[in-house]
C-alpha cells in the first residue's frame, strides 16, 4: 500500500503551461499519474499534450477544473509570488490533497495559506518540496520515477535532492519503497514528519521507515518522540548539516523560542535516544535499513 | 535580510510608535555634534548585524560631547563577531525605570506569528528564557484577525501594573505587529522596551529581520540593504539567485538543494577535507546560474578544487552540464573540477560533458573522496 495517495487520484496541475510545470507534467503522465486537468489563468480552453499524445484540458480556475473533471488532488508549479494564492484556490475548490513544489514563497503568505487549507480540510504537502511518489503507481511532484522501485520501506525527508540520494541507495540495495514523501524545507509546511509516520503506521506494507532531517526547528525531536511512543517498525535516520556554521543571528527571539534545539547534534541525540539508528553518510542509510529488516 | 537598529526604528516611527530620538554618525565629529544637540550626554551604539553589541563593547555612554567623539572613534571600525562597524547611532540618555522585552516572530509549530513578552528585558533575556522560562509570556496570533486590541492589552499587562504604562505598551505592541506584517518581517524585537522615571514607555532598541522571499515585492524595504556590510561574493550570489555561505576550507562545493549541499559539506569533513563554501544552485537552474556559481567559487583564492554534486529532479542535469562547459569556456577555470551528475536528463548531461572532455562520476562518496584528495 501507499500513504496519502494511490493510483486512483485525479490530478490537476496548477501552472501546467510553465517551463517546470509542463516538463514535470509530462514526466508524471509518463509514470502513470492520472493528470485530468491543468490550470493557468488566461489559458483556459487550450489543451496540454501529454507524452503519448493524450490531451489534458486547461482551465482558467481550479474550481472550473474540479467541476469538469472531478480532480481531487493538485500539484502546484506556480512562481513564488502567486503560489500561496494557488494553494488557497485549490483548497477553496475542495481539492483534498495539494502538493506545492514552489520554493521561495513569503512565509507570511504561507501562514494564511496553511490556515485556510486547515479550515477547508485540505492536506498540503510542502511547499518547497519534491512531492510524493508511490513506486509503480503514481507520482505527484518532481521526484524522478526511475530511481524508485516498489518494496517495504517508507521514506520521509525535509530535503528534495537528499531524498533522491537516499532512495537511490535503497533501490540499488534492493530495498524498494511503499511511498517516498518530501515534506519540504520551508519553516512552515503542511504535512509534518509525524503526519507521515502516523500514516505509515497504518500501512501494513511498510516494514521500515527512513527519516531524513536537517538543522533548524524541532520537527525531528517531535518525530523521534512519536516513533518511540507509537511506531512498531524500525526507523533509520539521517541529519544533514553537522558541519554547518552557526548563522549570524540577530535578536533573541529565535533563541528564546527554540534554544539550541535546532542543531544537528541535538537532533541526532533525540533520534538515538528514541531508538532510531542514525547513518553518518547517506550511503549508509540502505545498509542500516537492511540490518533492521533482518 | 537583517536591518540595522536605526532602520528598524525608522519603520517603527513611521507606524507612530514611541521611539527614543537618535541619529546616525559616520565619524567622531558627527557624533560630537549630535551629543551636543542632545544636551551634552548621549549613548553611542554600533550599527552592525550582530547580537551582543553591548557585551562586545559596541555600546557606550558619553557624558560630554568630547567623550561621545572619543567613544565613536573607538567603536567605528571595531569588529563585532567578524563584522566591521561602519556607523554608530547616537541617542540621548533616558532615565530608565524598568526594562522589558517584546518580540514577535513566525512560530513554526503554530504556523502563525507568536508574541513573546517579558517584564525582565535587557541584555540577559536569553538567560531568562533558559533559567526562568515562566518569566516569558507567549501568545500565538491568529493570522485571520491579527493582533486584537484585548490581546495587545493582555500582553502589555504582563509587563506593567500601572494602567497608564499598560495602555502605552499595548499601543506599542499593536504597532510592532503592524510593522512586522506590513514589512514582511520574519522577526521584530524591542529589547529593551523601557518605562522612564517620568512615566513614558519607549522603544530604545530595535531589531528586525525581513523574510528574503518578501523583497521582490517590497522595493522600499529591499533598498535598506546595507551592501557594505556583506562580502562582494554574497552580493554576487544573491543577484544570481544562489544561496551561498563562505567557509574557511579549500574544497569549493556547488550542489543543488540545501539538504544535499549540507550533506555534501558533512561528507567533505568526513573524508578529512574542509569545505570552502555552502552553495545551493537551487531548483530549475539555467546554465547562467552555474556560470555565476563558478565565478563566485573561483574568486576565492583558497579554493583548490571544485566539486559538483548534482542530483537532478527539477534541476536538469543537462542545464548544469551546459553551464559547466560554458563557464570553463568563458572564465577559464584553473583548479580541477570533479563532477557528479545523477537524475533528470543525466545521459544528455554526460554527452555534453564528454564533448567538452569532461567526465562525471556516479556517486557522492566518489566525487567527495576525489575532491578531498585533489585539495591536499
């Protein structure tokens, strides 16, 4: 099984006519994702040609796309100035699962977008995330399909390219995946480590979980505590940024709210104290997973 | 982007906030004149993007114009946390009765702005937070309604008993929220917020950081950037849309994605090397970005080798390969290049590199080991 999405989702792509949107829509369609509509304001009525010649209708608004095609999931490839509003538009149109790939969205825009999505009952993945892939079934976002393969490992990561790095080694090591989720590198994200862990806990096919964190915030600590209290399958972790220099910090507000919790050392300790084995290099992740499955 | 104290205070004043007077001086003579105008005595404060200015000796009290000039000449040019002080802010000395703390920032957990206030403000506020957290009161703000009047009053009532002081502090708290939201800040802080012996509440210090993602739509705020306070490589990186941090090692790193970039630096250390920089070329890269990245990395004379670690997703490996080839042609790179390219359009990229006589390895460990060896 997979988490959050399966092969049945009807996907609308917001920003389908842009450089990245069109490229990755074709990639998604080639992988088997059911892209049923595209949205680009001002380009409604056109068609978008998929890799096998299938034509996807383009609409001016998400509401139109949902009304015409019953889309229930969306991928946002809209530039940062308009991305938060694209997320809110999708949530308002009743789209239940919204993946936002866009990087560089103003944080205060996302404060509003997340609040609205919560009110409408929509799940947002990201922003600034590579998306989600269920090997062999469907992909939403930009994770290259050819590096994944079906299998028993669930993967959650804050980083895009580091996700690929880990998956690449898992796949090469013969360890396939149930679902790989990139939750995004922004300070405010819609789907947390804990949300993903809870979903993996309900998935009988997921026999081990890989969690890839990085410096900043306290999401890894919360996830570690959740793992030790609730999760029966083994978890392997990795934390990026051990050698990152402390930033030149202004003001006390950041330190007051999180103290030294954001460092790689603190996160690694939280993982280890809660029974999560931590890889020192990305290449070691697959080995630790293999051991934990034995 | 961090603002200087005097810049943040200017934004505070525009919002109508009670802020102590003060003007910037770039030399001791100006500081002397300002102190004279303020009645002879003044406080001289280093304008630098760093905390702990007071503890570093960057804030001094002067009791005569001559002393003001002397302190200004000591502070100007001083280095605080690696940053050179180019200007001082000269302010009149206030009769301080109490010092409080008021700050607002975006809370990751609550996904909303959060206020933090404490009656125990001043230079030791972080110690208060660590040792006596109950002395700091927090309040999350619902972004749909903003800071409501009763909430501002409630925060202010944590700072003072006297109703007159509470009313003044509530206004300031409200104004701080307006400045925070209205300028796309990620943090705005008053420390200390003072009450004077005469019964006034005043912001006598100000710190603000602006969310870099806001700058494209706020030209007036973007214009406050103090380009003189950053290295030219930083300016160059920013205008090219690259995320760059200079470090002390000799292995130049060019990576796509912040997580992979950090993991690459960690791996350079693991193999016994020292990274010369953090550089994330970001997603959706075009060849020009890669050229800019190489120009920045090669401008550091310490760099002995440049390593590319590219895992293509939204970044297409062929774009990066074209950028590398173009940069080699255009700027002529004298140090060895070691390249790892995997992912989207990888084959295309390998062909482009091969035509230019360059090769790429397949794994991150290989490329980092190679780079560390070449840097020795």
